[in-house]
C-alpha cells in the first residue's frame, strides 16, 4: 500500500496493510530502496490506479527524514493529461483530500474500539508537532523519544487519548504522561485555545519506557516516579521491562499504592546511601491489599553503614505476594510502622536474593502497628561486606508502644555470613529490641541452612535481645549448620525470651547432629525419717553438702518437713536447697549445646563442670543460659537457676547437671523431658545416679508403704512393713495437742510410725505432715503421740500408720 500524503512526511512510503499496526514493506524500508528516482507503480486505487510515482528525497534516513513522492507518469497519455490538469487545479484537489482525511479521521473514533486505523506517529515529539484533526480521539506512537543510532531508545510506543487540560489537572497526571499537539481540539471536537489539544497516555499496562525510561539513561528516576503516579491514578499495572544491565536512577522511587509491579529482570541501580531505593505498599496509614510485586534493587556501593540506607521501604500491606532481590543496603527490607500506625497481615515475601545488607529484614514498629502471619520464603541471605557494625542481625525487630509481631515464618533461607562482617553482638538469626508491651512476639525459622566463612573477630549471637519489655519466642529448625558452634544467646533480661534450636538434618552437618531426646522417667521417691531418696537420678541437697557433690538423699528440713514423696511420679521439695535430675557429658568442649524442654517451662538448677570436674560459674561468661535465670551462690557451690523451657550450655563446659528444683519456695517437681537440639550427642552419666540402698540410714521409716513391703541394703539389715492403716481425724486437733481422735484405731500398737496431715499449706493443695510414733496403746479411738502436733489439723485430715521390723 503506497502512503504518500501524510501530515508527517516521515511516515510516507510503502506499507503492508493489516489489522492493527501497518508496517513498512520488507522491500521498501531502507534508504536504498526509497532512494531519489525510485519509482512505484500503483495497480489499484480510487484515485491513483495506474499512476507511477517517484521518490524525491536523496538518501532518506527512514523514520527521521521527510519522504517526498511526485507524480511520474501513467499507463496512458490520457492519464498524463489528467494529471496535468489536476496539478493546475491543485487547490481544488487539496480541498477534496482534506475532506477525505476528515472522513478517515472520524472513522478513527471507531478505531479506539476496534484497534485498527489509529494514526501512528514516530514519537511523542512528532505527535506534539502535528495538528491532529478533530475527529481523531486516539493516536499511537512508535517510540517515546527515539535516537535511531541508539537501539536502547527505540522503545516506548504507546496509545494516547484526547483529554482536556482541566481533566488532566483534576486527575493529577504527571507531566511525562501527557503532551499537547498544535491543534486546539477538545475531546468533543470543539476548539478551546487554553484547554484543547492535550493527549494523555491511555494504557492498562504501563511500561516505564512509555514515559522515557531506557537502559543506559543516566537517570531514570523522573520517568519511574512519573510511572508510579500514573499507575496510582489509573490503577494500571506497572511494568519495568527486562534489560541486560540495569536502570540507573539518581534518587528514590515512590511506587506506593501501586497494586501490580512487574520488574522481573529489571534491576534498579543507584547511589542510595541515606535513602530508600524504592517505596511500595500503602502510603500513610493505607493498607495495600492483594498486590503482586517483583522488585530488584541494588546500591552501587554494594554495601552501606549509613543510617536510613534501605532497599525496599514498605508501607502497610495485606494478602499480597512479592518477589525480591535486594543488595548492598544497611537495611534490605524495611517495614515502616513508625511514621504511621499500620500493619502487615498474611503476606508472602519470596526471596530471590538478600545480599550484603547489614540487616536483611527490619521490622520497625511503634504505636499500635503490627506484623502478623507473614512468610519469607527461600532465597539466599548472605552478608560479606567486611564491615563490623553494632546493632545488626539477619532479622531485626524494633518494637515500641503496643506494637506486635506474631506468627512470622522464615522458611528455607540459605544463610551465609563472613566472619569479617559481624560486629559486636551480630545476630545470626534475630536481633530484637522489644520495647513494646505486647507479649506476642513469635518468629519461626524453618528448614534454615547457615554457613559461615572465615574467622569471626566478634563471637556472633544466635539471638540478641538488647532489651525486652514484652515476652518473645524464637523457634529455629536447621537443616544444616556450620561455624556457629560457639554462637551465644545474648540478653540482659533472659527471663522474657523463649528459644528452641533444633538441627533436624538427617546426617551430621558442620558438627551438628540429629535431634536427640532425653526422657525423664517418673520419680520413685522413698522417704525415711528426715530423708528421701529417689533411685535412678542425681540428688543435690543443701543439708548434705549442698552443690559441692551429689547427695545420697534429700532431707525434708529440721522442723518444716516440707520435702516428701507425693505419688504419681512426683516429689515435693523445699526452696532452692534441693534439685533432682541428671549429669550429662558433652562430646566436646568446642560446641555449645542447646536443650528444648518438652513439657513446658520448668524451674531448674544447672551446675556446670570443666573437664576436671571443677564447677564453672558466674556471668563472665555465662556457662548456662535460659529464661528467668540467675547465677547464684548456694550451699557448696555457685549454680544457675532458671524457670525456663530452654537451656544453652557454653562450649567450654565438659559436663553439667540439670535438675528439677523448687527454687522459688516449695514446689511439686517431676522428671524433665528435653531434646538436645544442637551439637554432638551427649551422654547421661549413670555412675552418679542414686539407688535404693542409699535410703537405709534410719531405722524409723516414714514412707507409708503397703503391708509386706521390704527395703534392703548390702551390709546393713533390711526392713519389712508388718502393718498399714489408712484412716483420718474424726475431730479437729489443736496445735500442741498430744492426742488425736481417729475414725478407725483398729490394730494400732505402741511404737507404730504415724503421720498426721496438718493444716499448714506447703504449695497448692499440698500440706505438711507431722511424723512421730504412737505412745502407748490407744484408748478407744484416741491415740497418744510421742511428739505434740506442731500446728492445727482439721477433722478429716489424713492419718497413716506403718510398723517396720528388722528383717
């Protein structure tokens, strides 16, 4: 199809006609094929059929130079004569052609729907220099601002629609999204010298190239920010086309309130020190919902220690899905809950790469902001900046006010850290400043892998909590780990932290091994006068050497008699003077050990030993850590006491005792079940455990055992129970009483061991017992005691009797 009379003569030439865009014919799109003197014969047409036209432009640059054509000849002389006449009547013919053009341009109104016959201009500048007929409501450009010897600029073709200046101003369209042609037509065809002639970008999927961005441009920031404004106004999807290198920018990019961003393969690069590279999510307190975002950003320095240097700066988001590559920032992903109270709920962050960021993720929340039920999935999380800065961690949490972080999952991260890139207290997993009154901080690492490179100048922390107002729980499951054998858990207030650390790999990796479970069997405590033994465990007792060495038995106090067997595998102990548990030997003195209790938070006492059996204690360093803990001097040795569901044991500890205790007053205790979640397997030291023979230091028994029960010890006589009576007080007895009235006194004889439950409460429903002997035969149901009652005993209180004889 010969096109010869376009308003923009650069568009003249030979085209292949089709629905949609017309393209220059394959044999007529170069300077050589349209050289001056080249002729073209028109075979069909309403006006020029049978005519021959000649190109008149010498060596034209296609798309840049005007291409002129002139009548050359026809198939017959009559036609030539007709052409001569037409030339003489050029004014008449021109008027007819203008009428034809007007009809064609009115047909273009329908083309906005059909997608065909829309006038095409080579660039925005070309369209701006044209007087476009009133009937044209939409046009297309081939490029935004082409430089034909620079291929990167041959992008940005777009559709534009007429719009009045008043509508453009009211809509807030950015300047790069509209232009003005030389005509002054309004969308309704009228003329308005002030508001007419304007054209606005009209695309449901808007590309950055449509506003002038291209690979190699010194600064694309203006185009990218204009693109964000346009997409906010129109709800268009934002596209940053993939490039071989990157889009350079000189300032921050604001894409907040844009619900769809596709920057796959389109790296945004710039000198962002002190700036946020790209802002996404909701603006202000707005929550952006159901967004889909792919972003790739990099700081040109590839690292930064300058505050507020942030890769992706997030406003509030909910139910959104993102894919992220962020490299070279002080903080890679920054969630800003300080500037406005906002929240992040049920979002999925798919990590492509987090590389050389001081802290990869920082949730900075204040007021009533919250970050709940969000997931970070996969990806490489690496830092190798060779910068040692205090206050960094893979995940950094800063909470104030009533802000909350709950149910955050980091699933499958491939983590790496260079030893020269860890400052004092650098947290391999979480650095948390918990200034919020919320008690809901919960973070889970699942299927994580961690590798370290080179020597650490500063010992890293697994978890570092510089301060805590509320409580927090951190759960870490490792598929593999290397180089973190001596990593610590750091906080001046461990009582508010709950941690689990488990290596769940199927093979030893980097010194770590499978999770190993230690089950604490039910206690079988047996009580003799003033003494209790528990076979199969290790006992420490303040009255028999304290913590200087294990004891063969526990005492129940000189007068209080609070410690005693309680049945159901439990034991009642008094205050901090007693502990019941086991001694464990570590496989080496180079790895820390981590224990996770399986039956909840427990009061425990821990005694740490070096390879020679000497006690390790104090807080420089802490040889044991757990929640609600302290290093304290007890009888015989310094120990650690915790009320915790986890324990961390220092690498240099060779063996350690961990036992249930009642160090906050009297308590009912039972065996501790735990998992050894990290380090080479430990062994339980059986040679320190007690056996039943250690009980028999007294001839008078206070365990009210069944009839016929016997106890023996090698080298000493054994004992057999010949009488058991379970009864109760029939009337209340006063403190100081020497007699009691019981419901049943059958069989009671002088000298029988008798125990009376008195009103004094030890803990909960547990009460003290007064243990003595029967003084003389009962009179009816009245029993005389060898030792007076130390406290009142209400009617119905339990009474037990045994009669032991030497075997």
